[in-house]
């Protein structure tokens, strides 16, 4: 399982990390039609799933083919120190423009790729944070897996995600004013909120209480902060009903509790939710009209829905309309 561990402590004016997509070779395949609305598909991408359940997306960087973990819960893209050296990427200090940490280490550098492409989409001079942990860990599986692709690269387009069939499609935004669900007659729609970096979050009901939630394609399981379990549900890591997983050395590695997750059109009973430590002390839980979430800090959400939930859904994110359309997934309705 991939644990991206990216924490944005402070974000000031841009340091040139995010680039814009340019269609270098428009796809020739047919594009879907829904309610008289012609959708313009920019790219259709086959994904891969690792043994631990994380999702890999193929990329090309400086004319070298590779894979990156895809993490739609994080705005930033990260690259390993090994890849920076191997691909001879120029590196610059971040300086005081932004303060970012990965795990317990501060990110000092970012690297630029003269040529970066995702399917047929080119991102000239794309920037990546350089992972300070990568030279001393097994964070990346092989030379072919070079980093983590965040949603800053993706949110300039509409996104269709079908993890059950390992397919991701990217579309020109704003082409449909009705709905983009071409694969089913019935669907659900949820309004999305954006944080200051543009990351999406939304209310999700867990065991009868609505929590502020986001998606995390970097985790195979759904995670829940223990400050929420104690204050909202009345249990902690040591409570009955919590399953403890131990590693070969006898140390506790993860703790889980079976819970019921519900939203319009979806109800998952006994979903195995992994308990995680809460964010920094400056994050305070509050009850808002729509959901329980954090205040006093940015980019933290009590509930992160992992791939075990995502693979049950077929999703279309309308980035201009700030809406998510979805259906339950079916073996007969893959993203084309």
C-alpha cells in the first residue's frame, strides 16, 4: 500500500510547480454522446494496480516511459531523487515561497521536466517536488515507478474514473451543460467543494454521521482519524470491535473497524475502515451544516475513501460545474 504522506504546511504564491496541458496528438477514437451533448475526450488511459492496491498511471518524462502512483487526494506531484538523477532533471530550491513536508522530512527542492506527457497530453516544463525520503527507503517499487502524480495535473480537465476496469478518461471541461453520464440511464450527482488549492471534498455518511470526505487513490482502504472516532462515535484504538493487525515482529501495524458507509445510490455495509492518527493539534473538529470537518488547518479531512470504495463506483468529475456524477460499477459498463 502506498502512503503518500504529503502535508502542505503553508502555501504562498506559486513556485512554478503546476503546468498546463497541451493536446499534442488529439485522440481519433469516437467520443461519447449524452443528451445531444458532444463530449470531447482528450485522452483515454489504461491504469495498473499494484499488489498493495495502489494505482499506477503511465507517463513519459524527458522521452522516458515510466509509471507514477496517482493520488487524487493531493494537489502536488512528487518525484524520487533517484529519478531526478537518472533523468538529469534540473533542480531548484523551493525557498520561502512554500513549506511542504513528506512524512517527517521537509521538502527542499523541486525538479523540472522539459517534456512531460500523460497519454496524448503534453505539459511543458512540468515541476515536481523532490521526495526527501526516496533515497533511503523502498517507497518506489522499481526504476519504472518514479513518483506520485497529484491532481494539480488532472484538474484542468474533466475526469472519468473507472477503477474496476482500470480506466481513466480525460475530457475538455465545460462541453456538457446537462450531464456527462453516457454509460448509464440512472445516476447520482453530488455537489463538490474546493479547498484553496482546488482539491475536492464532499459530505459522506459513515455509521449515520456525515463527515467531510475526500478520495485517496493512494490507499487501498478507507481511513478515519481517531479524534473523530472518539468524539463522534465513542470508540478508540483499544475499544472492542477494533481489529488489530500485527507485523512479523509482533508490532501493531494497523487497526480497523467495520462500519457502514452511505451516500446517494451507494450503501456499503461492514466496510473495513483503517484508524489513523489525527492531523496536527491546530486542526479542530467542528460540526458544520453539511458535515463534521476540521477548522484551523487546510487540506485535512476526517474521512478518506480508498480504492476499496472507488472500485465500486464509476465517476465523472465536472471541474467547471464542481459536481461529481456517479453510478454503481458494473462488469458490463467499462469506461470506453
